[in-house]
C-alpha cells in the first residue's frame, strides 16, 4: 500500500513538473512579441523581378521628376535605361557577378535607373553619402572592395582624392551632361547606347540568396560598417509593407497617380527601400529633391499636390512647429509615415493641428533590417508608438543584465529576428558576434517596450543613456519635454561629466525664430516635470542640432563641438 502511494505521489509530482515546465515555456514564449500582420509568403524574386512585376500596367506614367529642373523619366524609360546601363557595365567595364559598385549621388531622377542597372548586371550596390569627404570615401571604398563608381561632378574632387590616396584607378561614371573631368565616363553614353549588346545579360544568373546591396551603418558603436543585405531580405521587407493593412498609397490607374516628394535620401535605407523601390510596385510619381531646402520642399508639396509623404522627425518638427508653415502647405497630404528615429507624440500632434485629415503613423527599423521592423496599421492614431512588428518577424525585449525576455510594459533592449534581417557586417566577424546571438536574435542597441495591444515603443538608444548616480536617464525623454516649450524649435540632450553624480543632462536648444529664452526658464520648465535625478543642469543655445540624413541626432558631433 505504501509502495503504491509512493508511486502514485511520484507520478503526480512528475505530471506537475511537466505541467509547470510547460507553463514556464509557454510563459517565456508568450513574452516574445509577434506580428499582428499575416505571415510573409516565401519569395523567389530578385529585387529587379519584384519591382518590375507591374511595369505593363503603367509604362507611360512618370516615375521620377526633378523638383527644380523638371527633367525626369517614365517607368518604361527607366526600365529601358537600366537594361542598357547594365549591359554597358558588363561589356564596357567587364564587371562580373558580385563586383561592388558605389553610388554617390543625391536624390536625382536617374538614381532608380542606376540602382536597377547595377543589380541587373549581377553586381552589388553600395550607397554612399555624397557629402562624405575623401577620407570617409577612401575607408568605404576599401571596405567594400569597390570596382566602379557612379556619381556627379559635385562629388568628383573627393572621389579623385580618395582614389589617389588608395593609389587606385577605378572607372568613374558621372551623370552630368557637359564638361565632365577627363578620364571619367558620361552616364548617358552607357544608359542610352542603343547599340550595346543586351544579350550579354542572359548569362547573368542571380538568386534571392545573392547579395544585392551593402549600405553602411555604425550599428551600436564604432565606425560605419558595410551591411550585407540579400535580394531575399530586401524583397521580404518590401512585401511586408505592401500588406493591405499597412500600405495606404493608392495604385496608379488610367486616371490617377499618387505623388510623393522624394525627399528621403536614396542613399539611406529608408529612402532606398521604402520610398524608391517599394513604391515602384504601385506606380507612384516621385518628385526628387537633392537636399532639404525648406522653401523648395514646401513648394513641391503644394505645386504637385502631394498626397503622401515618407519623412524623418526633423521634417515633421519643421512642418509642425515652424511659423512659416501654414495649413495651406499641408492641405493636400493624406498620409505620412515617419521613421529612422523616434518622434514624440507632441511633435506629431503639432503637425496634425494644421491638417486633422492626415493619417500620421510611425515606423521603426535599421539598415540591418532593410529599414523596417515595425509600422502602424493603416488608419492607426497611436502617435506615441512605432506600430506593430512586421509579418513573419519577432521582437524580444531583453533585460539589460540577464538578457531574459521581458513582458509587456517592461523596458529593455530590442532584439529582432525574421526574413528582413541582414546576413551580417561584411568581413567583420567581431562585430557580427557582438550583435547576433546564437539563436539568431539581432541586438538593435535601442531601448524599448511593448504594451498589451502589441504596440512597440522606442524609448532611447542603449549607448546614449546618461548615468546619473547609477540611474539611467534617456535623453529622448528630456528632449520630448523640451520640444513642448513654445519657444523651442529643436533640441538635444547630452550627458556631461559631473563631480557629484558622475554625469548630468545638458540641453542644447535651437529657439524659434525671433524668440529669446532664459536658461533658467528652460531648466525650470523641464525639471518640474521629471524626477530629481533627471534634472537638466545646464542649457546652451546653438544655431542647429547636427543630424545625419535619417534625422538621428549626431551626439558625438555635438559633444565634440560644445563639450
């Protein structure tokens, strides 16, 4: 009898252990943030096959047009030129599969043609900022083992200096039509050569697993690293945002075409993927702007009656808070998606006061994720969140110490995995080991949380946290408060050395035009809204806040200049 009882008791305990273990596993699994969108179907497309799949529906509609000169190309012209350009790269420059070609251009109507021509030739694109100096270009040319360059006269002096320092001669193709430097190649001679043998492209075999682009990212630390993104990962990203619950841009028809200002830099992953490549699938017109000039930007929106816009936070802050921007400037806009950096709810609502009919949404992503991890649903009005995780993707909020998955409303580092991910940093095993876990999670370096409704929120960058007496202070929290002050146009917060607390927050302020501010007014305004350890200690007024093309504050530059 006792033996039977012991055996029965043992069985019950074992069952309970199994049950408790199951609960524990389910509990841990339930902490992983899943998508509310449908899973992505596996793709066998290359980038070129994907973006041209609807070409026959709108061949004669304008694809790109320059906001200042008015020159541009239809979809059919862009396609033809990309094929001819590809054949010229193969036959005249003898480029081969997986050779890397750098594009160093602002937003110009030729950018998509150049992009798709390089890919059609079986080569890999590396997009670079045309504002880079010779030293920066040299480092990137060397990293990617560059074989050819497409640029303009505006960047040629720096390119030439970089190549000279490398003791290398590379073919340089310039988009300019006249007076190009000796030894360079005119783009038109490659893209408009009707005698080039395009049959050579039949031997180009590319698969979704092949590398398509190698843009640059600093990751969480250090110098910019080349990010390896495949055709498959790019197409996965683009399929994710074409989900009917996400895309709000109407497809072109016989009598209608959506218009967007092409203001996001195409050399940045957000502009390259979400604005340029993705919207080819719905037949939009992109009015390209080579740089952000407020007057031209506003004129473009009004003159072309732009219905939709992809933007970064500084543009939203400008539209919402600058006194020169009136409701008339934004009356044609129906939707805006803002990404590349988090935006405070108050900044979004400042814009919406000028046009309540705009459906404003935030998204979130990195170069390492092809520009996207999450975005709000079409019609969503949660302006504080960066939306929901893309289909077939997962997010883990990792405890900063234990790295265990945290639950809803708990802050930690955002980890992500899914088909949108990069392969890794090019020939950089050390960096890859730093950002990838053994089970495939990518550590973004961003701090965030999610709520019970599966909305994702970004609260700060891991490396930008200010440590005050052991407490972590997110600069973004203080910047959000500062921007609500009616006399503040823009701002940034840095941690500066402090003998007592270790670090202390310092605010850098750009005032609204014709406004004056007393530092004491700013300090009192912020500090009465936060806990004592978050108090701002110093204020400095500056003419501008340094930012990268994606709108992220360049805190290192700010610190180097003023601290």
